[in-house]
C-alpha cells in the first residue's frame, strides 16, 4: 500500500469526526514517548533492527544477547509512569466516549493510567512464557533468577546505566553480553521467552479477534502514535474502513493509513489526546 499525503487536519477536524461517537482506540509507541520510552519509527528515532522470533528461538547466542540486554532494560520500563495522553484516554473511557484501547505497546501504561478495556495486542513486558511447557511466570520472578545467575552484571555497568539507550520493548543497547548466563524454565528446562509478539510471529488468533470485535461494535477509530508499519495494526484500520467508520490518525510523520484516514493530525500525541478529552468528554 502506498501512502498518499492529504491536507493536514487539526484538532478541531478530529473533534468533528469523532463527536457523538463511541470510539475504539489503537495506540502505538508514540503514546509512550512522553513517559520516557522511545519510539521505534518516529521522525527522530535512530534506526533499529528488532530481534525476530526465528533468531530468538533458534539460536542460543541471540537468546543470550536478548536476555542480557533485557535484564537491564526492563527496569527502565518497570519504572516508567503514564503520561497525560494515557490519562486522557482513561478519562474518555470513564466518560463513555472511548469503548476500549487496542495497544501495540507492551508497557502496561494504559492499565496503570486507569483504562479498563485494554487489549494488549503484542503482549506484556511483565510476563515470561516457556516455549516448551507453556508455563507463564512474572518478569519480576525471572529478574531474581537472572540476578542469581549473573550477580555482578548490572553492577559492572553502573557507570554506563544512565547513558544506555533503551528501546520500546525494554531492550538495552549493551555491546558486551558474552559472560551473561541465561535462565531456563524451572519446571521443564525449556526456553523462556517474553510474553511479547516478536517480529516474525503472529498475534494470537483469540486476541486479534477481540481487537476486531471492539472495532466492529464502535462508531469510529482513533489511531494514536503509530506509523502502522506492522501488519497487525494496519489490519485493524482496514477493518474500520470495511465497517464504514470515520478514522482519525494522530501521529508525527507519515503512516501507512494516511490515505485511509478521514482526518490525519500531524502533531504531538499527548497534547492532542488531552485536547480530544476536553472537547469530547
């Protein structure tokens, strides 16, 4: 699909398109940048090459690199807090304006802000699943296991922690991971993986259907902070098109849905969501 540029919309245009409608919301990394979690594809984001599922599952070296970097990075995500954009969406749900939030983020900030109907499309950073036996454990529990196996790893990075770049999926950019020891499943010895949909994986069918069902029972779709590069997000927009819903896209920079949008607002996500909450509530 090619992106077609249309005249930029304004907050007033977005309010007109959404007013009086029950809104499904799809959010991406741009919603969380003001909480200190960087975007993958924003205009000022550095190039990133996320690890694929095939790399993680098929190569112990890739797993070691991932868990070493995540051992540092997850603490950053764990300490982040919702921003005014997250709170604006929660407020609109309480006011009966928003039907629910479908998020491509794994940071749980929508839940922390008070949103009640949240579909974590790509999973959650706070859970870990065994690829062999299917058991799910908390990321906090795994942190204790990794700390016991690597007691000095974080301490040795103490002078660098403040300068380490953190990606949206809690991946810390650390160059040397050669001495890191990976934890296996305590129950079966299998491979532990974050409960996150990796590149190369498919969103679980039941979760994808819940997201589409939310769109089907809504009267408009608001996309906030996503370039919609990933197919799972674009599929939701296409469902809204098929349902004949007005679509408002709020994002700095181009998205794959710009030509499908009723209104495209190229502006900061947080301030736009706050403005929508004030106008529509």
